[in-house]
C-alpha cells in the first residue's frame, strides 16, 4: 500500500503522527507511540511504530494514524 503525503518546501515531510484508537466500552490499555516528529523524503517508505501496553489483541480495534489536527487520516487499518 502506498500513501501520498504532500512534501514540505524543503523536500522533507515532517509530521507528528498520533495513533488514534477507537473502541466501544472502556479501555484497559494505553497506546504507546513515538514522542518525536517523523520525517521522510517524498517517495520513501516510513514505519509508523506503536504498541499497546499491556499487550492486547488489536484485531478488533479501529486503528488510525492521523495528523496533528485530527482532521486527516494518514493510515487506517
């Protein structure tokens, strides 16, 4: 799967990506992701790292990487 992200003027992408997890009911876990901006050159791949603590099965969850403004999804699975 390829994602299209607009390039910044300097040719680098710089996004603070936040993992957004939606689940009905209460959640007894937390989402752990990077606390820094992820930068990638246009056309390169990027790994969007995260994990759940404690480790739980996320197959039934709606998981989205979104931009800081929460209005645009970067990746959804």
